[in-house]
């Protein structure tokens, strides 16, 4: 009787072992779903005018919105160009008034 019990238990264990081996041959696909948001780590910024940056007003990780001042460009070249254009405008206005005066005087055809 003792041998029959040992034989039955052994057969049962072998059956369990074989059935687990048969199921392990199948590929198991595991899918995970997560909720959250994607954070952008790099943004390319372009300006309307090229130039050298003289000051930066934000740090990495700061939140900015459209219209926020984030950097200062070197304006020395722009200021020099503006002065030259203002000088040319004054010169044009003086020449215009001189030519009008000469035309009224009859010195010009």
C-alpha cells in the first residue's frame, strides 16, 4: 500500500511537471500601459535678427511663454547703423529744401 501511494504521488508530480513544461514553450506577450506627459528637453530658438548675445535672463528649466524676454543682443552695430541712417535722412532733407529753394528762385530749369 505504501508503494502504491508513493507511485501515485510520483506520477502526479511527473504529470504536473510535464504540463508546466508544455505551457512554457508558448511565447508570452506582456503589455504595459502608462499615463503621463512627455517633456521636451531641448528647444531651438531663433531670433528675427542675428547677433551676439550679451545677457541671458532665464536659466535651464525655467518656464517661459511667448513674448518673455529671454536674452539681450549686442546692439552696438545696430545703433551705429541707425546713426548713419539718421545722418543720411537729415542730409536728404537738407538737399530737398536746397533744391526746392533753387527751383523757386529760377536757378533750375
